[in-house]
């Protein structure tokens, strides 16, 4: 056990962790930030994506000690300062880009990293980028739509609904 | 335009705010003071005799509180099965005991042998490695047909064979069906596999048990679709805890798809161990553990025959199916290949004679139970594949063969030969709509374009029917269900007019907190923001049966309508008193009670306040307060239906299939929130396309699970799927529930697999590969390439 300190969502936080503790478990168990989810044990599902020093990382693929001293952003740190949803989060709600909500934190963190790199992605680029995030509920249709909408693109013609 | 927040509006989901900000409260987010952690040691062989379990070294490891084995559960019941199927000879199915921890034998990879409870997860895991288990490995029964051979290894030594039941439906029709086949002008036969799947909700299962000795009160927090069902099953049959001493809470649940309906050993263990250790006990499933413990889905091997007369009218259907039960009977497993499958074999067609035979088989694999659609995808797949195959054999258009044999719009209500009566539907309308939104007219040009790029383009259709809104309790009781299938609601109106609705259904992605509030807001005419939907806790919701089988709105929503109507009736009495008018003259509109033909009125809050501050109130003939409970038991199933169209491109060089377009035209009856309905269809399509192209749960001949993680089990990902065209404008409202709704949760997963396979076969046939009559799912590049090349 050793004490670890990192800056998470703008606050300097410390807790004890064993050498084998994964960053995902440290965030959830050590720091009590349960917004980051764990959906698999093979670094496939992407529910645990956070930003480490600005990079999107599957937090189950990194030891907590490797992140000591880093600046971390989790889903809890993604809303606007006044607590309202960010543009990307709002697009997920507007376009029904989530159902059970379990993959959602990882989806939002991955999509935010994409938009930071590529502010106007194509549908194919969004799908390719989100390939490491599994969603079992939505069929991805509305997630892709939400990310495109958050980038300021018109999605009114995507798919067709009745009426 | 419907008013936002009312019925018919695509109101944004209120639950999204917590999910989008990391403030959801899933079971693994619950950490109780003093909690200990459980880790299960599981069998790594499919079948074996347990000679000895030595836990001494493990018990002495750091942090270990106790190690449990089957011996600790000697006085505890087995996990119960909730449905008893009667076989074709009138005998009950064979029902072996399902112990909480393996007792004497292990029967599948993943069967729990021992549990370590320790101060930390890591300590529990470390200690489990120190448990010494001496097992004599036995030959395993894996393949269903081989498992029925006389010399097959027995999964359960106390049963005469691995046959659970041999079911015939409708047994009285069998002779007539056989005769129809003897006189048929054409018979099409198809043998197929409905591949075994793993539901894979993204949230793995979790259980936290807690015990308060001062009140003798047990609490279980669990990832369940139906907390009341778990309370009843676990309390009454496993641990012997009466309901008033057992609270089951299913908070935010991260997807279910059927696999979180069932009562699992880990729930009983954590509840039991919490009392033994006087500490909360928490278990969190890893994904690898989920693959070998969550009930699997599908796994049917079927031969279907379709008889046609000389005019291509369907005259009879005969099927023989082997259905895998796995090593033990999961909670509702026996009902899936029987009553949820055989009763749907008429599909959308007028076939007058049908006989379905199902042999359910025990094997040394994980139990198999309901997965999104549950029996109905299996029925739809074989039917829609055999119809397509028949059309190709007869040289007629598969779409026109369907249209010719559809039940006609003026034939509803329609009595099928497999017991059920479809109340409403218009299959011609959904098929026409499907062809319109699929742009079938432009197909030839798109095909020519694909051909120029060396790709084979095909278009396939499937038309499905499902039975949802389960179910009339008196009917399912006759069919072997050991539970009622009503739903419940309590509507509690507060003094200032806000409302808490307590529902027995459960949301794990379906958005009930939004859509159920829309129903109540519409009925009373107040802002939906004044209404909260509460679910998931047996301590505050009335006894309800939970969410599965696309039943929540049709059954749970109907209970809410019933309770709200009771509220409105009482509120009108109060309003009549306040307005000094006759109750018959009171009208409720937009949250205001008025006396008809006058300008006298009192608003909603005025009435609710009077109910709780009854100073001016008819106390002599009306109780104060405004709270009502209703239970709704449906008189029939609901019958959603629709047509699905899949357009594929096949690369003949590699066999890779790409879905280039997918369209769905569904009839769900009335719709409360179109946005949510479309989302349900899109998600179902992804799961059905996953089954058709990617997913397969595979055991080797020794019973080792080869697809035990996301490295091996191919989940559909964002770049595997297209944008979907989803239409729900061809609605024929359900006639027997107050909302006229049918249910939309499973349709996508039911209708899409045959549409995909039909499209691939179409692509191959158009390219001249007419020797390919069927490819078993999943249609991997290797399988498609082999089919094209005649291997």
C-alpha cells in the first residue's frame, strides 16, 4: 500500500492503493468516483475510459500508480461549471444516445477525445473511433447521431422516423 | 402535435441527466459500511465428481473471514424453476435440484464450488487460489443429440436420461398435419441451428447482501429486472425468509435483455452470508465470470417442414427442435422453447395446420433461458427462412409468397392453430411500408453498382409476429407457470398536487421514468415534471412481476392507468363537493375540474390539498387522502408485428458480409414516446444483426467455453452497423389494454436475423450461387466463403 495523489476533475485527491490496483478500481473504490464503469476484464468494452493528461485511456488498462501525479478527467468532470450539461452531453440526451447508461461515461469520454482531435468527423470516422466502446442497448445509431450533432453537423436526415 | 410530456411526444428522458454526469446509482456503486467481499471459486471442468475440498489453507490467508462450501448450505433449498412444462404424454418435466453451491458434482464450467469472503476483493481472490479441490473429471454431455444417446454421460445421476421433456404442440393436430404433408403439392425442408448467444448487458451482475439483527431484516441489492420475483423465489424457496423480513432493491440496472430476470446463486449466497458473518457481503461479477454464469440464450437445433398446395398456399408446418437447457433449469427456461416458441409458429400466415415438437436436453453447459425475444426469435427465424427457401424452390418472389399467405386485414381477430388469437394487425400495410422505405425500386441500380465494384448485393425480407405483454395469469397458470403475470401500480398524490407513482415494473434502459410519467400527465392534464416514477425497491413498490417480454407499458402501464383512473374518480368526488355540484357534471381537463356548462372550477392542487386538509370535505362518505393501488391482469397477449428489410453486400473473395441498409416497419399499436420506441428497435436490430453475423457462444467437445470474453465473443461494434430506417406509422392499436399499446422491446432482435440471412442468400443466388440454400448463423466470412465455394 502506498498513498497516491492525482488531480481529478480539477481537485487534488489522495488515497492508498496496492501496486496491483488498476486506475479504474482506484477511481471507483479509492476516490469514490463511481461514474467510471467497469464492463469487462479484457480492456475491450471501453466503459472505463477517462482522460489522463488529455489523452483518452481505458482506465482498466493502466495501474493507478502509473497515473500518480497525472491530471485526470472523468465523466463527473464533464459538465459545464454551472452544472449544466456540456454540448456533447446535451447532444446525447437530445438524440437519445443512451438507454441503460452503463456504457455512457466511456462513450462520452471517447467521443470528447475524438471531437478535440477532429472537430467535424464524418459518420465513418465516428464509428471507427468508437469501435473500442461497446454499447448493448442503442445499436449505436443514436450515439453516432449525437456525436455528429455535437460537432455542429445537421443530423435531421439521418435515418427516418415515422410521421 | 402532442404536447411535450404527454402521450405521443418524443419527450427527452429525465433519467439521462444522472447517467450523463456519472451520477447513476448502479449496484456496484453501493458500498455499505463494514462490507466484506465474496469471490467464487468455479469449476474449470464441465463435468466431474468432487472428491474433496480442502479450505484450511485458504481460511488462514490474510483478511479471510470465512470459506463456504456446499456443506454450509445443507439446510438451504435449491434455486427454483418457475415454470413446469408437461410433456406430450401428460407427464411433468424432469426437474433436478440446482444447489446454491455445487454438491457432489460439478456440471458446467463456472459451476461454483466454494466462496471466500474476505476484507478485500484481492484477499478473497488470493485465498481462493489456496483452496484445494480434488475432482475426478467425467465425460461431458455437450452436443444435444449425442446427449440423448443411451450411453451418454448423465448430467444428473438421479435422472434416467438427459431428456428434460419431449413436448408436442398441438398433439391433437399431429395426425392431420402428417396427412397434409402426404397430400402436399410441394414440401420444403430446412435444417438449421439457432446459435447460442450470451445476452451481455454492459453492467455485469452484482449482489450486495445486508442483515440487520436488531430487526431480523435482510436486504439484497441486486442487478435484477424484477426485484419482487427475486424476493419471492429466494425468500420462499431457497433461504426460507418471509417477505416482510426481506427487502430486495434493484437500483439503476445497466441493461438486462432477459439475463437479469432469473434468480442466481450469488444473490442467495450474499443474503445468506451477510447473516452468517454479521457483515454486508458484496459480490461483483467479472465479465469472464459472466460468460460462464449468466444464463445463455437460444441454442436450438431445428428441422422445419412447410407444405404447400399447387397454388402455393401454405397447408401445414411441422417442426422438430432440440432445445438446450444447460446443466440446470434456470428460472423460466422450460417455457422458452415451448409456450414462447410453439405458439408463434403461425407467424403472419394463414397456415391451417401446425405441429411443433420440442425435446429439451440437459447438457454440461451454462443454463439457457430467455434472451431478448425468448422463443419468438427462434420461431421467426425458422419460419421466415423456410418461406424464403420455399419461394426459391418454387421460383416465385419471396415477398409475393409471403403476401399471398398473410392473414388478411379483415380476418382479425384471428384464431391460429397454435392456441393464440391475434387481436389486430395489418401485415400487408407493414410490408408495403417496408418496401417503400427500403427503396426497393432503386435496388437494381444499387446492385449493378455493387457488381461494378466486384460485390454481390442482395435484399432479404422477414416478417415477424410476437406475443408480448405477458400475460393472462389464468392462462399461463394452465400452461405451467408457477407465477401470476399481472402488474401493479400505486399512485400517491401528495397534498400540493405532485405525484409519486410506484410501479412493479422495472427500468434498466427503457426510460420508464419518462414514458410512464407521460401517461399520467396526459390523463390528469398536469406537467409531467410534477410526476415521479419510482421502481426497483420491494420496500416501497407493490408486488409486481417486473420487466421482460416487452410487457412494461402494456401491463405495467395499464396498471398505472387503472390506478390513475381511481384517483381521478375520487378527485372528481372531492371537486363536486368543493364546487357544490353533482359528481356527474364534473369534467377534468388540463388539470382543472369544472362543472359542465358553467365557469365554476377548481384546479388540481385545490382538490389534492382538500384531500389531505379535509376541512371542507365530504368525510361522511369519502375517506381523506388521495392514494390508489391497482393490479392489472391482461386478458390476452399483445401481438406486435412488422416487416424488416436487409440489404447486404457480400465480398465473394473473402465472404465478408456488410449490412449496407436496414429498414424496419413495425406495428406496435399506440405509441407513448416515439423517440424511445425507435431507440428500442435500433438496439434490438443491433442484437439481431449481431446474432446473424457475429455472435456465437461456443463449447468444445469437452465442455470448455471457447468464447469466454470479449476477445472471443464478437459483440457488434459501432463500425459493424449502418444507420437504421425505422418506421412505426402502420399502427393497429391493441384492443384489450387501455393504452392500445403492444410493446416494442424485442421486435428488433426477433425480426432481423432471418432478414440478414435471407439477404445474403439472395445476394448469392443473384450471382448464380444457387447451390447455397442455407448458411448457419453467424454468417462469418469463413462460412460464407465456404458456402460460395461449395465446401
